[in-house]
C-alpha cells in the first residue's frame, strides 16, 4: 500500500499554497484601501446625495535646513629657518698642540695711567705738608720781677685783697698791645693791672717755624694786703 501524496508536481502542498494566496490577497487589498481616495457622501437640502472624494490635505512643505556656516580658522604658519651647521675644524691627530707664553711682550698698562685705555689721566694727589707747630709766648725771665702791679691806694687804705684775670695780646716784639678784662674784684685792681701790663710786661713772642707770631694769653694777678703791711 502506498501513502497519499499530493497530485501537484514537485511535492507542493495544496493547503499551504491556498493559505499563502489568502494572506497575499489581504495585504494587496489593504494597500489598495490605503492608497485609494476615500469617497464621502454629501447630502444637499433637496435630498440629492453626491459622493465627494475626501482628498486629504497635502502635507506641509518641508523647509530644508539652513546650511551651517563654517568658520574657517586661519592659522599663521611661522617658518623657522634652521641655523646652518658649521662643522668643527678638523683636528690633526698627527701633531701635538703646545702653548707658549711670550716673554718679549711688555706687561699690560693699568687703566687710568699714561698710555692706558682710559680717556682721562688722573694725576697723583699730594697732601700739603703740615704746618710747623706754634710755640706759645712765655714770660721773659729778665722782666719776671716787674710783673706785679703796684697796690692801688684806695684798696690799700681799705685793707682789701683782690684778684684780677685779664686776656692780653702779645705782639711780635714781646710787648702787650691790648688788655681785655675777664674778671676783677674791683675796678681799681683792674685799672692798676691794665696800666702796668701795657708799660712793664715783657714776653718772648710766640713763633711758628722760627717766625714770631702774635698771640693772646690769659694772665692772673693776685693782690694780697698782708704782703704790703
């Protein structure tokens, strides 16, 4: 006994073929329905019915996007020229370099002296010699006993002692040229001292380097009443 086989050639199943045809028909029908324009019935007042094709509105125009502005960046290109390479001088390996110090050349002249590289020559400075010291005036020993003035009569009667300090200018000849009062017990003591100094006082004048010089000198005189009684 033989099993039931399909009568169609190549072994095609009739049931499967029929299902495929039905599905394809449904797909085609759906596409026709969607593509075909829709008919909408329109009823007027007099009872007339007109089928009007309901055409969907056209889609809104599509605005193409604006092209983006491209900002081109200009880059400055700096051209750097490489320095030429200078090859080092060849070294002679066959000879040995020696360094000699010249002995015939004169020593360098320091700057600031004659023949140097300075623009101006600074002359050497010389300090002036110090002046010789001053030898002060002193009392001439030949007239030392005559330096005490006479006692004023008014002060002698009053039995009064006193002192006088004066500043005298001694000339180059040793004589007193001027008398200035520093202090005195009374005017009588000062007047007696001043008169006696101008007429009787003698000094060895001050000298500087052997040359006589004028000089001021302070002198003190004491009047003691006990010495005259």
